[in-house]
C-alpha cells in the first residue's frame, strides 16, 4: 500500500487508515461524503472491565453487611449467652474491629463504583472529542467546497 500525506498536518500514513495517526484528521474522501457510516456505539469490550468492577463493588458491600451482622451477633451472644459481667473490654474490641473492617469494605465498594464512574467519564470525553474533531473537519470540508479552493495550513 502507498503512503498518503495528510492534508492537515503533512505527515505520511498508510492509505487505508481511517484517521491520521498524528492529528486525527479523517481522509479527504471521507470528509466530503454525506453517506459516511454513522459513529459506532459502545462496544461490549469497552464495558467488560466495568462489569467486573461492579461485581467487586457489590461483593465488598455484601461482605461489609455480613461483618455488621456478625457484630450484632456478637453483641446478642454476649448478653444472652452466659455471664453478662464478663470482659466487656473484649466485646468492645471485637465490636470495634468488626465495625472498622465493615466500614473499610463498604468504602472499598464505593471506591470501585467511583472507578467505574471515572472510567465512563473518560470514555465519554474521548467520544465527545472525536465527534467534535469529526464535525470540525466536516465543516472545514464544506467551506472548502463552497469556496472552490483548498486552504493550505502550515505544519504544526
């Protein structure tokens, strides 16, 4: 395959490339076509890591709830089963340990959900920038068609 020179930045790239690897500009033949393929939707391969993070977040929250239930069970067993005047310090230590671990697990679940949201935000920003780039190149192509001449830009 022959290399093609980009009309925007002047770098050479393979003729079959959908966009210029240096500046992201689409080839001129795609810019001037009105029947160009629509922008594709979300691919399942883009969502797979987020599905895994959602399961991890759910797992952390379930484990946090189980630890909280264990803490309540410890309290109930302390007062029901046997000598209530036993070592209260030991009970407070177990309660504190379970409560802190439960809070950390719940926070880990929230952190995983935050990572999912951040990943979606980054993906949306990339898609939006791609669409803006596409629209700018389409608009510049329409201007060139109306004026009948190609405006040469200086390399960056």
